């Protein structure tokens, strides 16, 4: 049984860890592609389409779950949802014109931050559009938010588990409906910052085997080909994850960004948190790299942003993008 309990901006020990055999550490500053195999322009590398050319699917329902008490799925719907007996989980999807029934395209899924108490899928609209305009199918998701989730270990555990369950079911929904959105399910990646980074990491390590979760699509895996995380860790200040974590060589490869020496928002340290998590995951044989971005809690993950060259270097081989151009 696998479980991952990841820390976020609201937690004391949030941190980014490097994963896996063959992984490493990158120095501060955007890293250029190592060779000419990773282009700086063209499909998947730079803007190809206008927003008007994208097909938008707004407020797509992907799951329904009982309200555990005062929960909600978004900052924007908190007032109306917190007393509802059930919660409807939604996502937004953008399909570029290069995606067709006979030409399935890679996909990126953005997961917002907010300490499992705040945030909305709309927070990542700009990031998702930057990828959709470059030729990826892109989505942003909502998930259950739990107020006061750091009051005690049990509440924290429930908040993390339910958000992770929702993330996994969002991935499964997209796989189950790949024909509708022209998705190549072998070329999917999750992106997230802070709490969203924790969920990207959680799904990478234990999306299908998280204790206490339910799959809406029992025969569909939540595993993706790549996961990018910033502002998160495998270590949580309220829950000892040592006895409940399991690391496997077959887990999703991860790229993790973190401040060095200390996250100014969370207080997490490079040596006390990042390197410890790195050691645990490296031992599994999984593949991942940690990126020392200098200062700040999270980094810009937009396509074309300051850190895009570093993200692209990781993403290009994981999604096998060279073969699609």
C-alpha cells in the first residue's frame, strides 16, 4: 500500500525533493537545453495558436463526493458549497486545433495551490493556456478544500487524502474520455505549485494505491508520464509518513523546484528536507531531478516563462515530444 502526505505553503515543512536513480540537482537559474534535440521554437516549444483558436470546455464535471463538513471545491464557490451535502468537482479543458481524432496530442494538467483550504482552477488558467497555445491539450482542476486542515493530524490526513483522490480521479476522467478531447494518454503530465505541487507529487508516487481512496474508474490508472512540482514535499509536519510511504521504481518521474537554503514561506530547508526526501526516492530506482531555484516559495511554470527551458528539458523526453514533430 502506498501513501504520500505532502506539505504545502500552509505547512511548516514544505519542501521540494529530487526523485530517483539517475536524477540530480540543477544550479540556480534557468537551464538551457543540453543539445539541439530540444528546440526553442515550434510545436510544443512555443506559441503556435491564439486563444480564439482553442476549443474550451468550461466546468466539466469529473466527480461527485460527499461533503465531509464545511468543505468546498473553490474559493469562488465556498459560500454556496460549504453547507451542501455533496460536492461536484469541475475542471476546465482547452483543446488546440492540432488535436484531432487521428492525431492525439500530449496533455498537461494544472493543480492549484492554497494550502488545501483555498484556490481555484481559474488560478491556473493563464498557465494552461500557455501550453494549449503551443499544441498541448491542457486542463485545470478543482478539488475538495478543507478548512482548518492543520488543527490536528487526523484532519490534515483527511484533507490531503481527499484532495489526492480527487486529483487521481481527474486524471482518470481525462483518460476515460480521451477520445472526446483528443488526448494521447501515454503523454500526460501533471503540474502544480504549493498544495498543487504536493498533489502532483502525490499522484506521481501513489495515484492508484493511496489508502482510503476510491476510484471513479476502477479500470483506468491515474499514472502519468511526468510530474512537475514546486513548493511541496513528501514530509509533513503533522503526520509521520515513514511507515506509510512506499517508493517504487515504476513511479512517475518527477521534476521538483525548491528554494535553497530555506523556503521563505514554509521554513523548509534544503539539507533537512529536500536532500532527505531525495535519498528516500532515489533508493527506489525512480527517476527525478531537483532544481535549486535560489529564493522564493514557488516558480513560474508557464510555457515560455523564465523557467520554461528547465521544464522543457525534463518534459521533452518524458512525453517523447521529438517523435511527434
